[in-house]
C-alpha cells in the first residue's frame, strides 16, 4: 500500500515504525531534523513542507496514494490536510485529533474523512481497559469484548503456584490460552510443554471472567470501582468522563484553580479537589489510600512519578500513569508503577488499522510495539485451513471466533474456513500471516 504520513512527531513516528517494513511510505514534515531522523531509521521517502499546501502533497505523491494519515499535533492542520488529500486523490484519509471536540461532528457525518482518532479518547479507553483487569501490564479487547488479550508479569516473590509446571499440568483458568512467554528479552511460543518461570512476562488470551481469574491468580487484584485521578487537563477530563460513564467512582485532584472549577462543572458525579496531591496530610485527610486505583494524567512526568510513589506509600494498590515522554516508562516501572500508557501508541494503533485488508477486523500493538495481535478471517483456500492452529508459522493463535462462538484452542485443534483467528505475532511477520490465512 502507498501511504503518506503527514507529521512525524510522537504519533507519526510510531505509525511509520509499524508500517515502514510492509508498505511504501512517504513522510511529510515541516521539521527537517525530524525527517532526517526518520529517513535514517526506516526505509521511507521524505518531503519537507506542510500538509496544508497543495504543492507539498503533490510532491509527496498523494495523487497515487492509497492512504493519507494526518498525524500532526494540530487538529485543524490535520483536517485541512485530509480535505486537500480528498480533492487531489482517491486515498482514504485518517485524521489524528488531540481532544474530543471533533468526534461528534465526524460521527454525525459532517467531516469528510474516513476515520478520526482522538488521542484523549483512545488514552481514556486504554485506562478503562486496564481497570477492567487490574494487575495486567497490557489489556486489549477483541471480538466485541469476548476475548481479552493481557500481558502479565509472573512475580518472583512469592512465585505463583503454577510457576515451574508444564502449562498442560498447571490447572490454569479455563477459557484461556497462554500464547507466548517472554524471557530474557526473547519470546517463546507457549506450547503445552512450556514451563513458566518467576520473572517471565506472559501473554494470555482469555474470556473476561478468565482474564479476571488470571489477575487474581497473579496479583490478587479485584476489579476497580473507585479511582483517584491526578490531573484535570484535556486528557484527564476525558478519562474521568469515560470512567464515570462506566460506573466507576472518580475523585479528581487538580492544582490549577481554573481547571479544577471547569472539571467540577463538567464532570457530574465526580468529586474535584483543588490540590497538588503531593501533600501527605491531604492524602491522609481525604483517605486517598482507600481508592482501588490511582491514575496520573498530569502533563509533567516528574510530578506524576512523585505522586504515584506517594500514593503507593499511602496504600493505593494499583497505579497507572499516562506518559508525556514514552522514554520514561522504564523509570516508572522501576519505581513500582503498575501500568504505563503511551497515548502515542494508543492513537497510532488505531490509525494503522486502515493499512490492513478487509479480512483483518482488528489490530493491536503491545510490548512497546514488539508484538501485534490480529483478528483475521481464514480464507476458504487458505493453506492453513483444516490444519492445527500450531501449524501457523511466525505466530500463535490464541482464540477462534467460529459461528458466533469464541473457542480458546489447544494446539491440535484445527482452523476452518470462515474462522476468525486472533493471532499474536511480530510486526515483521504480519504480511506473511495475512497471506497464509
């Protein structure tokens, strides 16, 4: 596919990273240094200029493009870029929006773009997913929510009782399948003979009840119904709204007076405090430690880290941080923060969906983009039809949707034409798996 990516900042760079190996990509940006960096890292063409200029788009080859992804940090620039691309080509257009202001207009059909992806809304959904299955490092929902893809760390002390046993003898939750074990930087396809060790990271596909059983098994955590949210900016406010709509009690902590007042007016049902959240006396007085989880959505990673460690000290068992700098994830994890969420990854994942064929119903990235999960239909003439699921090269089938029912297969179960296979793989194997299925 010929893809034009406009804007190679945080989101655009992640998009290019996921697409450059399998598609013909051209990148447009007004920053020459960014273009040089991305051209050195990936096999892409670059065009210096603005996507709002007709001449720049034509120079980048938009007339022959199949897809235009407008990824700059300015919503209006992205919308103008998409409208120009519509006039100059037959390409499909995907627009990244920072907030949610344009979502209603797009859903009503008033904006002529194929997909509008709100960074704030996708981040809020990622937070909500993590709270559904607390204790998991990564959570995604497939097949209308009937399949949960989760990544969990196997604790070293105390190790869970299933560690050290072959998976077939471990008595793991029914309606689930371990698809991969990540150990010492390498991943192993999890056969029934594989033994999970303390310190491993495992990727599991499961029903929602089974996913929660995994959460209890590994961390002892229960679903969260009470959250304290630090930060009432654009992203924080959307997170609060999504959580309230899902029946979760929310307390908001915001140091800025104007933002705190705006949040109190906007968020019916939330309690809003004008406070830094860094005062131990305030945390004790308001019993912040009783919350089921704390979410940090301020715009300063260092303050978020301070607040996260402080809330852990005061008794909050589950902490989630929305990263401003994706490179800070290791620091947060080393400090004991349970889940880090990269808004750029969440947005890029949704935008990249349009590069897949019609048989691919959904795609997700996890493990810092090291893995991809595909929900893909099996063709009648697929060479893997009527063969065992473990015959798939380069990937592992964790779940099958067949005749409206979800099956979590054993390695010897066969794929049938018309099945939707939910597959874990690496980005470099995606094209081969699409061809094979």
